[in-house]
C-alpha cells in the first residue's frame, strides 16, 4: 500500500519538501472525537527546529483541516490535514548539480523513479513530510487519552550519554510534553546538547535512541504472527526516516539473559494478571498483556552533514566530492520524538479499532 | 490481515501444535518456479530439533503439497503445503490445570480468545507453526537463487559469545546451509553449545542474535515511508515467535557514531553506484541501494523452562507456582535461523513482485 | 490479494480440480462459534450435483477441519477446511490435446500462467473450488443466525421462466434450505427442470438469475465509497465463477423509474426508521438502512457444452473444432445458490467484524 | 480500507460537500507520466452541470495539484489533487431541521456516525466528492492512452429510450469526449433530454444505464476468484454514488441464452486468439482475454427531488413530510459518465501495475 498504512484506522501521506503543501489523510477515526487545534499546534511545536541544535529552516507549521471535522469533532469520514511549505528556498536546488547525499534517499529515489523524482530538499523523502503525521497523531493521542491510554518518549541515549530511566510515568510524560528536548534528567540533557554542538561545530551530526512507553492499553489486543503488536508497530516505526532499529521490552539485551531472568513472573490482579517485571515490553505472543508497552527506536545521525564526503553525481554518474551547503540539523533525535509519539498513537488507535470496532474511540459508543 | 501477509506474494498460516495438520498457503508466486521436494526437506531439517541442545519432541516433518504445483513447477495459483503433527502427545495437556507460562502467549491468548483457544502445546502460538513457513521459504529461496539473489543467517551472538563476522559470503552461505547450528567459527560454535547445555542443566534457557545478509537484490526496490524495505521486513520478522528486536545495517550502533562515520561513501560503478561501507545495511530511505541487505534479529530465551516460576492459573485466576514438565528447547536460536531465512525469502519475493510484476520470478518472462 | 478476501474476517482459497485436496482458510472468525459438522455437510449437499440435471461427477464432499476448531467451537485462530478430490479422473485429461473451451478460463489462464497452469478439469478455475467456500459459509451462517441474521437465495428466473417472489421470508428460507433446486413455486421448478433437460438433450446448457435476501442486518454497517456494502458484496459475488451481473434492490429496473417511485418512503419505527418499500435493497449511500438486503446475480450458461464449438489449440495455436467429452453440468444455477449463500454469509461476517470488532460474532462478548 | 482503494495504484478520497476543499491522493502511479492540466480541466468539464438538465449549483472546478508532479510529469510518489468548494451555500443547511432524504445517505450516515456527520449538502456522501476522482482519472487515462488503451462510455438507455450501439469505437470515443451529454445518436439524445425535462417539470428525476467499452487491454490480466477483473471493477463501480447494478458483457441477458449462444467462438490470431463475438465482455475466468472489456452500470434516479416525500426527522425521530428546496439535478446519468470513465481508468492502471510492475505505465521502463 506504499503511502497508506492501517486497517481500521488508516493514514495516507503525501507531499514534497518544496511542494506547495504537504499533508495526510486519516480515515477510520471514530466520529465525535474532539479535534483541538491547540493540541495539534503544540504537537507540531515539539517537532519544530529550535535553537542552536537545529536547522535554521524554521517552518511556521500552520495547518488547515479541510475535511473530516465538523463543529469541532471528527465526523468519522476522512480527515485531511494540510501544512503549507512556507520556508522553502527552491532556488537553492533548481540549478545545482545533483550529487547524491550519502546515507540519504537521493540515489535510491533516482534508481526507483528514473530521475523523475522531485529531488529538491529530498522531495518526498524529506523528514519534513513527517509534520502531517505529527498533526494526525495529536488527534489520535487525544482520543486515546479519553480512554485512559497515555504515552511518552524520551531520548534514552544520545551517543554514549544516557538519560535516567522512566520513574513516575504520569509526571514524566507531563514533563516531556513541555519540552522540545525530551530528556528526563536536566544535567544529562545539557550534556547531550553539548555533544550535539560539538559535532555541529565540526560540520557533523549525531544520532540516538528514543524510548517510548504506553500506559493503559487493555490486554488481549493484537494478533498472532503477521499482525502482532510488534509487527504493526515496527512497520510504522521503520517508516520514520532515520530509524534503523526497533526493540521491544528488553529487546537485544534479552539475548544475554537466561529464560528465568527474561520471563516476567505473573501474579493475579483483579480479574486478570499482572507481571512483576516487564522485560517483554507488555507483549506476549504478539498480543498485549496489560503491562506498559515499551520499545526503543534507533535514530541514526542525520545524513546531511557539512563535512566533505565521497559520492556520485546523479546527472553524470561520475565520482564527485560533496560539500553540502544549505540548512541542516546536526541532530534530529529530539525532533523525531514527536514523530514517534504520533505514529505510535495512530497504530494504537488502529489496533483498538481492529479489535473492538470502529466506535471504540468514539465518545458516544 | 492477521494470519495473511504480503501484497503480490502473500502467505497465509494456519494450524495448532496439537492439531491434525498445520500448513500455509503461498499465493502470487510466479508460474514455472521449480519446486524441489528435497530442498524443502532440507530446509525443514535445518529447523528440526537435533541432539542434546534441543527438545526431545522430534517431528518427522513430512509434508504434502496439495495445490499450486503441477509437473514439478509452480502453477501460479495458490500453493498449499501441509505438515502432519505426528509426534504430538495431547494427553500431556488435556487434563492438566492450565497455568500460564510466563513469557509465553498462554495468558494473552486467554484474554483475546476468552478461553476458547486450543491451548495444548501453545496451540496456534507454538513455534511449531513456523514449520510450514520454512517449507514455503525453501521454494522462495530457489526462485531467488535463479535470479542470483542469495541469503544466509548465522548466530552472531549467543549470550555473550560472538561468532566471527561474515567474510566470503558465498562460502559462508554454503557452509551455513550444511549445518543445524549456524555458526561460522567452529570453536565459538562449541562454546555456544556448552553455554546452552549449562543453562539446560539448570532447567533454564538462553537467547541470541541472528544476523542475516542478502546478496544480489537490485537497487530501487521498496517504497518510501509505510512500505519501506525495513518496514516490510520487520513486520514479518517480528511475527516470528521470540523475536524482540530488529536492526538494519549497524542499527543501534549507529546511534553512537557521527554522521561522517555512519554515512556510507559512494563511488560510481557500472551504470550506478556502490558504497565503500555498508552501515545502512543496503537500504537508503526505505529503498534498496544495491549493497547487501544486512539485519539482525534478537531472539529471546525460550520461555518454556523447567525452573519454578510464579504465575497464575487460567482456570481459577489464582496465584500458582509452575514447574513445567514436557519436552522443551533450552535454546531455539539455531532453529529460528531456518525461519528467519524463510520469511526473508518470502518478503524479498513479494518486494520484487510488487516492483517488477507477477512474472518477475518466473523462468519464462 | 488474489485468493484472499476480507478485512476482519478473511478467506483464502486454494486447490485444483484434479489435485489431491482443495480447501480454504477462514481467519478472523470470533472465538466460541459452534462448528456443526452436519450443518457443513448439509450446505455441501446443496451444492452437490443431483439427478439428471447435473454432471455425473459426484463428489462425496467429505471434509476435514484441520485447524481453528477445539472442543466443537472456533478458537479464533485460522480455520482450515480440506476437501479431498475423490472422484477425479485425471487420465481423461493427461494426454488429450488442449483445446481452449470457449467461455472458460482455459485460454486466459494460458495467457497468464504461460502454460504452467494445471489445466486438468479447469484446474484452479474449476467450479469445484467453490466447495470449500460453501463449507466455510456454513459456519458463517451459523454465527449470523445466532445474531438473528438469516438469508436465503432462490432461482428468480431460469431462461424466461420466473419463480414467484419471496413472501414469508422465514418460511421461504426454511423451504429453500431443504431442496437442491431452490425454487419457491413447485410448478415453476418443474418447468425450469424441463427447460434444463431440453437443453441438455441437445448437448447445450442454460443460465439464470439468483435472488438473495438477507434479514436482520443492523443499520449503519458499511462504508462510504470504496467499502460500500455493494462494493464489498459485489467484489465477492463476481469472484464466483459464471457470475456476470450483480444488482442491488431493484437494480437495473430503477433506471426506468422516476425518483419519486425509486425512493423508498421512510417512517419512524422504534428508535430508528423503516422504509415502506425496499427498492434500494437495504443500502443507502453504501450503508445498511436496516431493511432486508436484496440482490440478484446473473449466472451465465455453463460454458462446458457438448455441442461442437470453434476454438484454438493451446498446444499448437491453430484453429480447431471442439467436441467436448467428459462429465459436465447442463446448468449450475441451482448449485451456485449454495455458493452465493456461503460467500454472502462470509462478507456479512466481515462487515460486522469491521464495524463492531472481532468479538461481535462470539457467543461470549 | 474504507476511503482508499487499489493495490499497486491506490486512490484515497476525502472531503465534504460544504468543506473548504475536497480532494484525493493517487499513490503508485509510475514516474514520468505527463500531467496535462487541460486534460484534467476537460474531464472535469464533462462532469460539470450544464444547462437546463442539471442543478443550478455550478462549481468552477478549479483544481490544484499539491504533490506528486514535478516539471509536468508524475514523480512516482503520491499525487494530491485539491478542488475548492467555491459555490457552496452552507447557510441553506445550518439551521434547517434535518429531514432524511429518502434514497440518500442521510439516515444511514446518521446511524453510522451517531449525528456527528457533516450533513450539509450530504457531506462526505455528496456526489460532489467524485470530482477529484474525475481529475485523478484524467491522468490515468493519459497514461493508458500512451499504451494504446482507450475507453469510452455512453448512456445506453435513459428510462425506456435507448441509444444506438457502439460502432466505430475510435470515432465514437472521440465524439463522446466532446460532449457533456454522452449519447451516440443525436435524435435519441434529444429525446432523452426531453424525458429529463419532463420529469424535472414535475419536480422529479430519472435514471439510466451507462455502457463502457475498453479497448487495448492485453490478455492475461486479472486474477482468479477474489481479484477477478469483474471483482475489482465492480468494487470500484459500486462505490460511485447512485450505481445499483453492474453487468459485464451481455450480463443479465446471458441468463436467457443457451451456452452455445453465450460462449464466444475462438479463432487463432497472431500469437494468441480472438473471439468472434464478445458476450463475455473480454473476461474469461476473471482474466482478460484480449477482447474489449464491456460493462454496464445502472444509475438510479437522483434521490433529491422536489416532490413531497414521507420521511423522518433526524433531530426528533418523528414522521415528517419533506418538500426539498435547494439546487438539485433531475438527472445525473450524463454527469456520472465522467466518474465511471475515471474510476475505470484508475482500476485498469492498478490491474496493469499489479500484473506487470510499478513501471509498466512509465514512459521510461
């Protein structure tokens, strides 16, 4: 399905870095969900470049909802969000020789689209295209919150610098929602920013790991095998540009444990069961067990760097040396946080609607 | 789509550990692909338990192809493979109290299916259900090989013990194909087996990391965003039981590099380009760049262990202590190798058929 | 998706006329639905050739359910039904020159599969492959009946002979369920059978129209545009071999009415509304309105006839005259009834599960 | 998938009658297809109300392409077309009591969306939402034409008045493309318009049958069973508002023939075969046979009429009498022609891309 994902709640993404507008369509959202423009604006602000650690291209990220909302709530029919590209500088690109940026999609897009691709600013492959997903995710997050399902993501490590672990989830989620640099420990946040600036000073970039926790998902959601919660989440997470790894619960660290340590002991609680640890990240056999869903995504260093790189010309096919100009982020990990939160919320809505039907997310059901 | 995956080449999986037969249907395979029964039998033999490091339940894995093959080649219509469950001992389960095995799907299946699930031996959630995928994958691998696309998987680490890296890929692939314990360095293989036996001796289990390399995929395959090669592969990989992490190229290690190290320098080669390193694992912007596809999957320790564990009864909802009997693997990492190879081959066939059409894998096109 | 259809409840079909077994997999059925083997056997008996008006190839249609049922009810995981091909006579085909039967898929399968198709008895394109759908549909019908949703299909016309209209739906459905020749008026049934025998006597065949009514579907099911109830039903109905037309409500006859006649007047009833007529066949804007769903399918005359026909050889590409031998039906309209009922029930289950969630069809929800 | 359809070439539809903009996203179109704004404008003009036989609400149908086109050709990434709703008069609706229009989706949308739907002018269910499909279809038609695949649709009957049959297809297609009232015989066109005006004079409406022919499709396209060409086309055709019947080839008329008449005799031609008649409408066993694809769609009379009708209030649930005001079409058959052509072209592109790969429709392949 290419640029559409989801079964009961589906998202379709479109747009290019230097097009007139970018946007997405969310289909299958239950009717009656409040659409709060300030919540969308706030989510977009968490994705926006800010200060010295980000690109100088700052978009206003004004947005328009052209369908699917009536009298302030979702109608249940497709909701289209449009975001204008106001800060583009296409003339930067029009006449420049096309040198493939290593690590970026320039070369592979050229292979796939035979040179017809809109290459300006990375075209459809630009990280900019994730902005509409963030807007859509903000609506999904509101719908989940009304059901008591909340989530938050922090930078668990940037290079070798690690944040503290999640502690009081509600408080941590609230704090993360108020900052554009989502780190729980202030001292480590400062160290991380220095680490970014040091790389930026050399025309280089850095990557990091984002850790996400979801609280409140009911047990029994997901499917065996091909539609496991891990499968559906990872499918979406790996569609976020720069993500190169995804692990659930203790993930790769589980491979160094024994079963007796990796298995989460279970105890009766209410009508069901709870686990004393959560090494499985809330998912057994592809299906939620009621514990928090926990996963981490590896975000590679931004490929667009100023340091000289060996590459090829897409025009001539010849070897070239690339010294990139323009406006680029030395780190996108903090900005990617908003995208990870958004796409997670969208997948959770889809999982719930698959399981419990279209109206599950509706205030009137 | 639950137990069906794939767009142009799709697989549907069915069966339970103690049912009469298990199987799968592959649809969308090109017509004319040779179906070699010995290649299927060989692939199944690589998944079969063997020796002291595996369960004592050894299935003959005889299989029957009941559709989709005519005169030794695929017809192009759905191919159904059936494998009988010959070695089941259902009486082990019929009257036993149902205690949820920590780390296994027992509890979540109960939440999802309200107690109607076939719980014997894990039912549909048993690792046994992956056998038909291995059979299907063997056909897919043959079709890929005819196009010059080959792949291999080794245990890159088991606990803290690491295998050597891939070197001569063709030779390494050939060697891996001849052993049920897919480790490239014999001394480390021996160390790993001791590590397994040590855990087994204590009624415990271990996990590990599998590394897969695919050689020969053309560039320009895959889609931006939601159908990126990473998205499609990870979706399938996370549907393999016990997989809790997936990373492409240098994956999580990329988060500790700078961009100048993470980016693969490019040089002209033939009509296209090659990369001097392969930290991206052959995928830029979700699309193949012609370099080998490289990924690693984290396989958690087998959850079925003999050590006493805290759990709950699915019959009474009360707390219980579980001391598991029956026949279980102390390690499934080596057996999971055959499954990872198989599902990788199936996804690659689907990617190629999406890109180049139904007949791409056909000898007559 | 080729041989898989459905979103929440999906069916995958496989097999060939002369293969060892044919079958299907139903996925997404709620857990706990009773699976009555006699109901399946009865449904299959309504599809079976019977008496002088049918082919002499009579299959016993014994069936096996190899997964997805435990202790007599559905588990919620994929249910695979297998039906052996016991009455095949492959030697009829092995060495015969391959002449394309006009009106059949012989030629188009040859174009699509390049000669690799299993052509014996029509292979995967044989009407025989619908038997597993009938078995699957029988389970779906039971699940619907438990919710008060019933359906029935009669031959509304065969050639120029028309059956009477539905009257007392419950009584008519019951009567249709007891006969292999589903006609409501006995005298017209006799006339239709004579009409078939007259054609058969000349080595020819006939077609007819089937009319289906569904009672008890709730209002508000279906989607606008691409997943309208008409779209989803017609997609499935046109996959039944020999169906060449589908109309809902008054269908083509609506094109001769004025709006004032075609519109169904509405009156308040209970918490909703009812319609005084049902020219729309229970569907407004793609969504059920609570009135009975009504549609008709046009079944063309069986293409396999004994009369001489002009055709081409698939072996040589040369012109030939075909004088078909073997065992063929002079009419399949009455047998197609069982298939239409089955696939309708499967689509309805899918529509309900999409709308109300996986468990809607479960006795325990 | 609700408002998204297609596998290799997919369309997502959004918007409401009184929203700011309506639009659609086409994904999977090959790169390099020329996008001619005048061809799109012309297609939209064929859908636009014109003269006395149409509604007085005339939209300018200006459109914007905000993504997926670069330097005048498709990029291969999603193409989003937006059309502003310039001529809406929402105040007509805001304070009116909501009486369900019989035959329209007002009541069923209310059941499905619980009153949250945007009801103004039919909201998402308005025929207006088909305008973006027409724009998208115009691009698809250009891509097909470059491969020698052409199509045309005429009103084969309006009420009891029949047009002449197609004769010289190329000439007929050309003539149809130049008129907003697609009838081949001028005298019958005049009679049809009088028939419309007579109904309009009484505040009533009429329906008709559209017949479509596709020329140039290669043989061997489509799938057995669930993705038959009939299944895929009918799925889309029944998503066009007001379509209540679809038949292929001779359709319902086949049910009155014998097999010897219904079967198309075949003769060798070139490397393949041709049929001497085309009663099957170019499709055998769900797969194209190389003959023209022929189908007819039944378009019911416009449900919005001025005559008094019995209905219910969606506000109070009480019985009411509806005397509709506002601007409505007495006939939409001629306007629906543009929609049928468009969606047909989109399905054909999808069928070809499924079969032959993404690049099949690209000028550079």
